[in-house]
C-alpha cells in the first residue's frame, strides 16, 4: 500500500514538473515572439522618425525667415527654427489627422457641416491610403513569390481601362450586380496583364523586371490610344477622357452628395482584401507554394512544385490586386478614366512593400502612413507655405532607411536580428 502511494505521489510530481516546464516554455516562447515583433516594428518606426527629423532640417534650410532671424542673433535664430518646425509639422499632422479639439467640439455640437469640416483630414488620409493598400499588396505578393513586379503601374492602367468600360457600357443592372461586376472587370484586366510576364518568366526565364517595365509602356500607349480624342473609349465631347460610369457602379460613399469628402467603402474592401492575402499566403497550399518558390525555386522544384505554374499564379494575383487598386479609384473617386491616368501608385507600392516587410499587415500600416503624408503635405503647403516636394523627400528617406536597415541599427546601436528571429518574422 505504501509503495503504491509512493508511486502515485511520484507520478503526480512528475506530471506537475512537466506542466510547470511546459508553462515556462510557453511563456518564454510568447516573450520571445513579442520581442521579435517589437524589433521588427522598431526599425520601420525609427526609419520614419529619422526621415521626419532630416525632413525638418531640409525645411529649416529652405526657409528664408530662419536666415533673417539668425542675422538678428543666435537666440532669435534658434527660436525661429522651433517656430518654423512647429508650424510646418503642426499643419502637417492636422492636415493628415485633423485637430483633436475641433473634432471633439464638432461631435458635441451636432452640427453636420462642422463635423464634416473637422473629419475632412482623416477622410482624405483614408481616401489616399485605399489604392495604396491594394498596390502595396500587389508588389508584396510578388516579393513573397521571389518576383520583383515593377509592372503594377501598367496593371493599374489596364485594370482601370477594363473596369471603366464595364462601368459605363453595361446599363440596366442593379448596383448589387453592376458594382461587383465592374470590380471583377478591373481584377481580370490587371490579372491578365500580370500573368503575361509571369508566363514569360516561368517558361522562358525572361526576367520579370524587364518584361514588366516593357508591359508598363505598352499599357501607357494603349490607354492613350483608347482615351485620346476620337479613340474607341473617348467620351466624344472633345476631351481625352472616358464616359462617366453608371450610378449603379459607384462604390458607396460615407458622405453621399459631398464632392469634397471622397472617402468610400473601398477602405473596408482594402482591409478585407489584406486579410484575404494574409490567409492565402499563410493558411493555404497555394500560399505555401508561393512562399516556397520565393525562398528557393530549386528546392520547390525538387519537392514536386511546378515552379512555372506558381510564377504565373503569383504574377496574376499581383496584377489582380493592382487592377483592383485602379477599380476602387475609378468607382469610388473619379467615376471616369482620364487620358492622364498616371497615378504613381504602382511605383510607390515598391516602397510600401519594403516598408511593410512584404507582410499584409505591414503594407496596410505603411499605406496609411503614405496616405497621411499625402494628405498632410497639402495642408503643410497651403498653411505653412512649405514646398510639397518635401513629401517626396520624406518618402525617399523612409525608403532609403528601410532598404538599408543597417543604417538605422548602426545609428541607434541596435543589435542584428538572429537567424531564427528572421525566419519567425518571415513566417508571419
């Protein structure tokens, strides 16, 4: 009897020890994961802060009032430096996010016009961010598959052409059918344009950077031919623009009948698509194949994965996302397609994918940042008289620091990430 009790006690002790060790291991894993996530976010955050700091130096160096103040004395000059920086970045942040005090006051007042004025900056940030999210996801998906998609701009053009054609040529349909049809048309146009360089890469080895750049030029000239005065898709009133889309193809607006508040349901669509891309990459067989080919095509081929097929799928999906970017721009904001439909989204998307570490959540955050920079720069130019080119400088500096993280780590004396941390981050 005593022997049995002793054995039972020993088993309970061993079980308790195993449970304790498991809990300790779990806590250590959670702590390590949090550390990896924090360090992965810290580099982009510090890159952004550093870019704004250097941008502040550029603002100071280009402001004549600073030089005039220094002529009156060093103290006066230093005060003017803080005034200039405070005014510039103050108007920048209110232009991107609004004035918190004014927003609270407007909400409590219940005055619709006052509320619209107060939330306008936020709506512009979201409106600018929406196509950025789609375009950034397009390039990020290509990166995950080991493909450098420089052709997002051309895919944006072709997706826009197909989308606007579906938007104005199809009549008599209810919105519940016409709107999804127009969106899918943009997706199909972009996917087709992206699949071509994917096929060339998979079958002939033609480098996707060269083919996508060439496809961009073809897309530009195609849009110019289709929309120029007298072209097949021209409106016919002497202007090089397409006809307006049908009302049934409009994306729902947050503020209907307000031309100054252009934020629409596209932002929710963008967030939903970002989740779908994450699910595709990290929870499906296709996503696993895309990431495997991106990491090591030879190993993927040895494992039985058809590398050419995956390349075509990756580029088609990437092009579809770029086409969706154009579709939300046309159906939600412009409602027609101009001949000068040069957006720059396709090229900025490369920076967004780098800034977001090619992860859907990172791309969303990076897109919101670029949307805020775009909205804030306009206010900074109008209110503080700072050249809007400062926006390009900020974006360029952020890209430089993100593309060369060793600069940030050296500047702030951060340690290099360990190999297992990089693998954990890559797995999402």
